C-alpha cells in the first residue's frame, strides 16, 4: 500500500498559502516567512509532492490575487495555518480554493485550529476538509498520502467532518528528532523577506528548539507544545545558519523559539560555534528573564555571536498580576536582566500585558513608570487577548466584550476592565506607548552609535508603518520634535 500511495503522491501538487491578515504590528519591523510552512513543505517534498509556498501575507495580496494564483497553479490540495486573530482569513483562503475547484482538498493547521477544531468544523466544514492538530510535518504528509490513495484518513492528529459527524483522531506523538526534519528553503521567495532596520538585508526565521516548560496562563505556545521542550543539536542548527548565509545571502536570522536558551550547555555550544565560524549574520531572539540572569557570565558570548536584539517578557508592573499569570518571575529580576542585555551592547526589548479586569489608569501609570525604570530600548504595551483555549480564559470570560477573533491581536482590547471602557483602556495603552518613547527619544544622545542608529530606524518605522504611527506624531517635546524632523523626515534648518 505504501508504494501505491507514494507513486500516486508524486503526481500531486500542494499549495501552502498564508492568510493575508494584517494588524500593523509585526510587519512594521520586517517581513517574516512562515517557518511552519517551510517545514511542512520540506516533508511533503521528501514524500514526492510538488509543493509551492505562497506567502500572500508578506506580499500584501488580496483574495482576488489568491484566487488567480490558485487558478494558475491548479493544485490538488491547498493548506493554510492560523493563529486566533487570523482564523477568519485562513478559512477564507480555503473557501477561495473551493470556489476555484470544489474538488481541491483543503486543510488547516496552526495554534487556533489545534484547539478550536470542533468550532471550526461545526461552522466551516464545507470549506475545511481537514484540521491538522499540533505539529504538521508528519501528519500532513501521512494524511495526503491516504487521501490521494483513496484510503480512509485514519492518521493521528487530525479532525474532520463527514455527513454531519465530526471525527477527531488520537493525539499525535511529538516529533522526537528535530535534526531530521527537512526544511524547504528552496521554496522561499527570499526577496520578500527583510529586517527593516538593516538596509538591504535578507531575513530568515529559524528554529533551534520547540516548546516551553513554563505555565504562563495567557500563553498559547506552551499549550501547543504540551509544556515540553525539545532541541536540535548545536552543530545541526549552526550548520543551517551557515548554509542559509552562504546559499541565500541571509544576514539576519530571527530565532523563533520560545526558549532557545533553556539548556545552558547546549546554548553555550551554539554561541561558541557561531563565534568560531564568524558568519556574516546577525541574530534576533527572545528568551526568559531567568535565563539571562543565569547567563550573566557569558553575555559577552551573546554579543560576540552577533546577537543584536533580545526580547524578554516583563509582562506586568504588579507582582500580584505576574503571579496570576504564573510567570514565575519577580519584578526586580526583569530590571537586572534588561541591564545585562543593555550592558552587553545588545538591543533590549520587553512588553507589558495590560487590560486585566482590575486595570485602572493608575496601574497603567505604574507600568509606564516601571518601563522607564527598566530602561529597555523598546517597550510595548499590549492588550491581553484571552485565547479561548488558554488557562486564563475562564477568569476573563465574564469581562470579554469582543468576540470577533480578528481583534484578538494584542493591539485592540477585547476585555473590559471593571473601572474603564475598552475605548478608555485603548487610549491609556497608546498613552503608555507615547510617554515611553517620547522619554526614550529625549535621551537618545546617551546611547552608543549602534543603538542610536537602531532607534532612528525604529522611530522611522513606528511613525510611517505601524499601528502606532499617530502616537508618534502631534504634540511632542521640542527636542523630540527636532530629532524626528531631522532623522525621520530629513528636515534640517537649511531646508
């Protein structure tokens, strides 16, 4: 049977499409490739399928563009993936595929479908043939092998509806050997991906590990990875970076891992390999505050390995709220970690998740004050988004006023605090952003040349390309106004 399936599969074409969802956040800093699709495509290629990745999101294409692309390529199967705020656009992608040809096999993966498959199939089973639950590489390949061979799709890790009945198969085991996963880098349209603070850069999104063992109640990632952590070997990961740099000219790589530094020994081996090979490649990453504190004696290695940007989540100015989030973090620890990053000459970034039911203007003032005290280069003040499958959802459900998933983007408040309207909360979040950055820009001359130039580029992006653009304009301190006129708009006195 396997030989028959593989032989048939070689004739089949699979098109992976990103949903064209935008909220003015991520795209302001760069264009980020859909790494999950790169891995799924790699497994499908290895199984003999003809595969394309169509990143409609990065291209800012419309559904009409997507329809025309599907018509031109004539795929046998179309797949997409989504998080909560992009779910409607993801389903519209599959609806478009069915409008082109009802016989196209459609499948949907990602974080939101992994947990909300029943709701999706109850509403949209006419356009969603299969939901991929969890990691998609092996599941998608096995599923399509069976579908195209006319065999019952009894594979682990899927859900589907037939004749009014929804079937959910057993949970698939997590992939044990991440080193063995093929990535379809050959299918990436590299010209589409750049990190905007580095001119003419080529940006890759890479993964050195999967998972997180923490128990943050608002997080979706640790649920998706089942609170487990698995890693690629240092040599395998660094060799991939070397390959991307040499083959495709990648000079910036964002590590997509939740906690790439979880294993100190392994992480230090990665840093040592990067230092030894001295690649023409800079790293962007996120990690946990406690890992930075643990690594205080090797922060110089982070810098020598060309780590230029580190995000750590401070999340709240209130220790009580941190405890409710189960962050396993003390307020003062975030300050120390950010200082370590700053002292290593690395761009520091953090965020505050605000908008809990007991939020007040005064508590947001405290967050602003704490953000200034922490002194990261970049700070973001986000509206809590209670994913419907998160641990914190039952606590927040009575206060949820917005049920449109497209608003669950950490920008638009969906929870109404007891003492504020959502509109008032939004104004205070934008005020927090404005006050932090006006203060930061007033002190920009205190920064070294690298950070100063970085902040100039970031300010230009925030003013011109992000959802926060209006907050960076209007009334501002004279010194900041002069800075923006000079560095963002290119206005000088001689003009």
